[in-house]
C-alpha cells in the first residue's frame, strides 16, 4: 500500500482535487487507509507494557548489531 501511495503522490500537486486530477481520489483513499492502519498499529503499541517495548528494542538493536558486524560495517576502523 505504501509503495502505491508513494507512486501516486508523485502525480499529485498540493492544490489538486478529484475534478482536476483523476489520480487524486485513489491517492486520497489510499492515504486514508494508510493512516487508519498506522493508527491501529499505534493503538496496539501504546497498549503494550513498557517491559515488552524494552525487550523488543533490545532484541532489535542486537539483531541490527549482528547484521552490521556480519556485513563488515562495524566496528569502525580507527583513525590514527
């Protein structure tokens, strides 16, 4: 949904309306749907206990660190 919304966004100008741009209605509907999905996810997130959020954050950071090490992005070379 986000990719399609981004593609349509390139065809929409700030002052477009349904009458002036045939892409506007589809873009507007996708934008509304996207915002609804984001709101649902936020509701779920804010209902989580703080400890669950912290566990997720630590696990995410650990996975990112492992990926960066595996790809040779970290540790950084020291400048002498």
